[in-house]
C-alpha cells in the first residue's frame, strides 16, 4: 500500500520532491515493528541449522526411506519424500490398507502435477520406480531411514520399533513421528538407541513446512545431522527440539489452548476468541483449528493425561461433552462450528453456548465480559510464558527456535516475528505483570517462568539470548549496516 502511495506522490510532484517523500516513507517502514519482526524471522531462518552438536558432522547416507503407516500422515510423508527424489517403501498391515495409501499418494502427487510442481514424467517415475508397497517389515532391510507414523499409542509404537530393530540394517536411522510421546522410552526398546530420533512432521506432511527434529538422550550427532538433511531434501524448515510431552510446538499449544478454554468458561465465546486471533494475524482461530484437526484427538490426549492430572488444575468439561455428542469438528460436520454440506468454513454452533452455560452454572462461575485486548493479553501471556519455560529447560535451544516453530507450524503471523519477538516488542515487563495479575485468580496455571523473571530483573530480552547463542552475527552485521 505504501508503494501505491509512493506512485501517487510521484505523479503529483517533482522528481526531487517525490524522492524525498519516498525516503520518508521508507524510513517510517524501516523503523516499524513489522520491519523488526520480518528481519528477525529472516535471520532466524538461517540460524536454525547452526547447532554446535552437529557442526562439522556429516549426515548418514540418505537415498531411500521407509514409512510405517499409510494414513493421512504416513501417506503425506511418503508423498513429500517421493516428490523430492527419495525412494520410499511404505508398510501397511494388509493389501486393502496399502490400496488406500497408494490412492492417497496418487491424489497428492496428481495435485502437484496439476499445479505445475511436478511433470507427468516425474509422476510416472514415482509410481514405476520410486514407490514400493509392502505388508512385510523385511522389505525395510536396506532402507537408510525409517519413519514410523502409526497410531499415537506408545505401546503400539514400541512394538513397531522392536520389529524395526530386528530387520533394519546397521546404521539405519529409526525415526518416530510422534506428536507428544516420549522418544527416550521408544528408543529404549531397541538395541541401538543412538540411531533413534523423533521426526515430527505436520499434517498434511507434503505441504506443511515445519519439521521438529526431536533429539533423545542417546541420539548420535550424525543421526541429528541426518534429520536436518532429510528436512533439507524435503524442503522443510527443521527445528531442533528436546524430549518432553509435546516437544516445542504442541507443548506450547496445549498451554495457550488451556488459557483460551479458561477465557471461554469465564465468559467469552469460542467465536470471540477466534475473531481476536484472526484480527491479530493468525489464518485461523484456535477453535476453528481444533475443528479442522478433529476434536477427538484432543479428547484422546485429555483421557491419556487424566490419571496424572494435578488436582490444582482447572479442568473444563465442555470439549469432552461435545465429543460425547459425536461432534468431532469438520469430519462429522459439527464441532464448535457447523459445516453444512461439506463446507470448509463453518458457522457458529449455538449448542456450544448452551454447554458452556451449563458448565458455568455447575462450577458457579460468574461470566466476565472480556474485551478484545484482554482476550489477546491472556492468550499471548500464556503462549510466551510456556515458551520461556521451554527455552529455560533446553527443550528449545534459543528463543528463535520457538519463533520459527510457531510461525511455520502453528500459523503465527510472520510479520509479528513469533511469540518471543512479539514479547520483546511489547515489553517483557508487561507480559510478566499480566501473568502475576492473572495468578491472583489461578496461581497454579499462571506460574511465571523463571527465565522470564530473570530477563525482566536484568533488563534483558529474548533477542539478547539469541545474540548470546552466537548464531545471529549476520543479523548484527545487518543492523550495523
């Protein structure tokens, strides 16, 4: 829009006056929060793979991969690998499941051909030479890397890794695509834990850019390097993550979703929260995203965590009640929104408000009428606070790793630079002050990250931590220039 305005000025003034005005416009943009955010994102992209643990370490040979599971995720991973020149052996339990997997891959590849991303000759080669389908794990005996993409159940995954340990060649990388589960526990069932790594793709895996490379306690450096190499081959943005429930992205997601649920139960609606986040710059609000992903996924996670849930935690039942009604989001045409005749964009489901009213009544909650600013402040404070804990614990090595994870995997607007850059921009003191105020209502959930408190006390920022990592010398040169 500023470019258009500059052209208008040029048509109405002398050349010299036009150039002066253009310079004024340029400097205004250069001094803006958007410039700082986009510059941060540019240099953060280039710092992601610069890790001391793999500096000078060559990745292992990577020409062929195996994929266990041909569902949406497995077929997506296979598609992404095939489209970027890798040979793929896909394993499913029976011929019928293999047929479904092949049909999904064919649809994905065909879509790429229609968009001009692949030629018809490349499509033919994929199905004639590059893709193999099998029900026998022994077919994986010579592949360089295997990605397991089966049901999110640790016992099932352990069984898969025991089979892989028995059939895969020495030096093959064994990767799990788990979203939440303990990679160390999965590695422990093998005789080669040094070869095991987490490769958390995001669905649809042939389209989404983010790849979390999850490093377990015994993962060898050249296996880490191979994970990043696979990301490069598949044109992904690879981010190093440590092992915890949810790694970087899903752990932070679980926290800001819990904050959103509290906002809703305390008086707002899911639709108001979604509108605020759309206005902030997200492509979708959290409740629309939940409908897209499937509400049954979150339901399964809540049931898995129920035995270890802290009694101090505020637990909300409205989402469970929706699932009990069989409302799983877009896949059932009803969730937080109603999707008529297979529509991708829904209209608010009024029955959700009745369920919320019932829960407030049971819990004797007096509904608050939060403003847009109050909703945004709570949502972002939860995101930043958990992100600070993730950095503090070493799950993310640097704040910039969090920023790129949220931008590429969770729709955080790039022009805001990620949650850590956003926090620096509005001030860590404000974030911490808000958290302490919210803690008066819920001291268990709103426990300030020690790292956040330390940064505020010392007058430092998340950008300072990135600088201390030694990986943003290019950014320093840019600023000096």
